[in-house]
């Protein structure tokens, strides 16, 4: 017996009778109409194609993600620090004194019923250009040239005595020195220089200095303010002197090409200055504090 269902399927109900003519049921047998079978087969095929397409798209997306650049940049690799470098330093020099000369000039004015008082030497600007060559991982040869400027001024007065008259004079003196030095020595780094690290160092060596000293004196009449010629009080002297230096500092190697640091240097040097028939020591010993900018070749 065939029965119809709402979903276009049919089932066959078989009935059998035994000898005692009692009913017994055979399990139902289901079957579909031909059109419904084709629809189900087409749905299964579409599902297979959709799964295949999704799998293919996942493979393509995975390949593209693997070949795309990373969102976060990898840390840049820095190579070893090169053997040669140039550096520029800027700072100030403190400590030189010219007391033998300034005391003499004051005594000279006092002997002439006057005075000549100099001020303390202020901090002098300092610049340095250096070349370093690495000899071992921690030892460097260093040659450099530096220049500094020192200046002191005074206000005073004297009485110029002549056979027939005396003149009361006001004086303004300026004593200045351009100190040019050439240095050579060795530097030891306590840790091997490498990128993105600090390295303290110490060193020392010899120096040759060229101090260019000049005394300028402006003299005027105390009453009228008119200039008074006194050429013997304007004196200059250049010389070549020997010296020593010691230095210490800290360098930070930002990359394998650029570094910066803070340096302290103590220098020892002196020269002589001639005036009024005598010679007087000029002491350039002092402490230099500077900021270094370094480029590795």
C-alpha cells in the first residue's frame, strides 16, 4: 500500500498475513520522486563546491599573509664599530692664570702713583677636532687639534712723570690669548665599543702649543679724556711650547656610525710674556669639559 507525504515522498507499507491470519507489519520502505532526487543531488554538489572554494580561499589568504611585510619592524642590526673615526668637541676651559703678569702690571702702576687691577679670567670657549684609530678592541691612537680663547681686562690709572710736567692718565688694559694645541696620545676603552652601549675611557699624551698672546692698552687724559700715546704698553708675543694632557670620559655608541659622549681633560702648558724688561710666566694648566660628537668612517 502506497501513502503520500507532504514533502513529496512516498512510502510503501507492506502487509502480510500468517497462517493464523493475524496481521504483522513489514517495516516501511521509503522512496522519492525522480525530481526530488535530482534536487537533493544538486544540493549536495553545491555544498561540495562551496567547501572546496572556501578551502582554496583559505590557502590563498595564508600564502598572502606569509609574504606580506610584518606589521612591526624587526630590530635593525648594527655591525661592528669601524676602526676610524672623526669627532668634534665643544666646551669650555677653566683654570689658567696669568697672575705673575697681572701682579707685575699692578705693581708697575702703583710705583707710578696709580693702580691696575685685573679681573679673574672667565671660562674660555674651547673647540677640538680629533681623529681616532683602533689598534686593538680596546686601545686607540688619538691625534687632535684644539683652540681656546682666554681674556682678562683691567681698569687703572697712573701718573706719567716728565721733567717739565706730570699727566694723570686713565688706563684700560685687555690681555687675551688664543691657544692653539696639537696633541697625540693613546686612549683605552674599558669595554669594547659596540652599537647601543656605553663605554668609559681614559687616556693621555703629549701636546705642542702655540699661544698667541697680546696686551692692548688704551690710555687717556683723566681730565680731558683725550687719547695719550703710549705704544710701549701694547705688546704681543707668539711662541711654540710643549705640554701634556690627560683625558677621561664616557661614550655612547648610538649606531655603528654615530656616537656621542662627555669628556673631561686636564692640560699642562705654559709660556712667557715679555714687557718692561722682564719676562713673566703664563700658566695654561686647566680643566676642559666638553661634549663630543663622533662619526665612524
